[in-house]
């Protein structure tokens, strides 16, 4: 019977994703993945030459799943198209994708030593895009009031991003005084919805089109990222 290479690859990625979350990068081995996928270790190495290559393939697939969930949430949001909807869509998507949440948070418990490796995915693909430019485009589309100080708003949002990220991979807050991701996102969305939309509510359709277009561009950038070259100096 012919071997279905697609099914084999999916089994490898499924096993690696589950083990990465459970064991973390530091303890994960290719042998673990082979055992979990019920494959000979050599078959895993035929498809993925190293643990890093496998982990990065897992991350790529998870980010595409995140993009799909983000898009679905945005499309179903009656307010989808304003700035607040970006954060709501993000939070709802990450609630169902714990590995994506760990990626966005750059969780050291999951990625461990990988985060310190030269030319890791996070270094090759640093946060791209300017919050100020995003807000400017949204303002030009009519989703933000014309007199909004987008420079100041961008500065505030960028300053809040690290604190928000830290909550993504925590199912339960560390202590009672720490808000959950949902609480943070709803508070932030409430502030943005009070401060940014034009008096008439703004052009949400134009804003949504821009957001969906940006999402597809981000997906394209991820998918077409060249694989790291073998022997590239660190």
C-alpha cells in the first residue's frame, strides 16, 4: 500500500506540537516525536533534518491556524473593522490555540533554549509593521476620527503590548490581582472604542477590508519565508 506522505507529515507535526507544549523545547527529542507518531526515527529525519527544523514547521502551521481563527472571529464581529476588534479577535483566537498563544508570548517555558539561538524564527521574523502606520491607514479609511493623536495612541499601545503578551500563555492569572487576557482585552477595547471612532461610528466596512488584507499579507509573509540556509554563520 502506498505511503501517504501528507498524512505522515501531519502525524509528525501533531505529535511534535503536543510534545512541545507538554515537555518544552529543551526536553523534546526527535525520538519522542517518532514514538508519539508511531514511526521509525529515521522517517522523521527524512522529512525534518533537525529538531529546530521540525519545531519551526510546527510554529508555521500553528501561525496559519491562528490566522484562520483570527479571520473568522473578525468576520463574525459586528464591530469588526475598528481598532478594538483587532484585540478582541486576537484574544478569542488564542483562547482555542494554546501553542499559538505560547508563540505570540514567546513563552520561555515552551521554547526554552530555542529563544537564545542565533537566527531563530523570532529573530528572523521580528515584529513587523508600525502601529502608528496601522492607525494612520485606519484613520485614512474613516475607521478612526481625523483629530485622533495617532502618534500618542501608537506609543501607548506599543507600551501595553508586552504586558498583554505575558497573559496569552497563562490559562489562569498568576495571582488574584493580575487580570486575565479577556479582562485586559475588554478593558483595552472599551478604551479604544470610546476614544477613536468618529462621531458617526466610522466606516467599519473599510476598516474590516484593511484588516483582512493585512492579515492575508502577514500569512503570505509567513508562508513564503525562506528556510534558513545550512551552514549560515551565526
